[in-house]
C-alpha cells in the first residue's frame, strides 16, 4: 500500500507525509515542473506541463490497494476502477457508490456555466 498524491493543488501534503511516516507508507507526489516540492520523505514524480499530464501519470502508476489523494473527480473515477482507495483533501471518500453522482453534478455545473449561468457555492459548515 502506497499513498499517491495529485500534488499540484493539494493543500494537505504536510499532513499526508506526517501520517505516512507514522504508518511507514511510501508517498509518491505527482506534480508538473512548476510545482517542485521537497519534503525529504516522499518520492517526487515530475511530469511536463501538458494538459492532464499529472493526472494520467498518477492513474498509470496506481495499483490495487493504493490510496490516492485527489480533488479531481475524473482521476478518482479512473483510480477507483483499478481497485484503489480515493479521497480528497477535505476527507471525502470517493466510492463506486458516489462517483457517478459527483461526475454528473460536475457535468451539470459545467453546462450551467457554459450557458452563462452561475453556480451557487454553499459555504462549508465548520466541523
């Protein structure tokens, strides 16, 4: 079991590394050339700045049983199909039961924005 991180926009990298050290798990941080990170623990996988290049590198590396941290529903859907565990930076666990509705909501929001509409983003409730 490893932790694979879509690290370009991940705000919880330090927490991931702290937990990985505690459980002695390998961490692979996937990023493009404009987001070099060196935390002294994780292995950095650096790819070109091409559209979705980080996403595809992460998906290609993911194996059954890995934990994938991403905020991208598309990446989550692809890695779930490989038997991984997927979670976002806020603790939302992606599952085969919720990924279709998340992808559909993303599509509906895109179509609303494309037609000139606005999406109302509700503020998060404090935990």
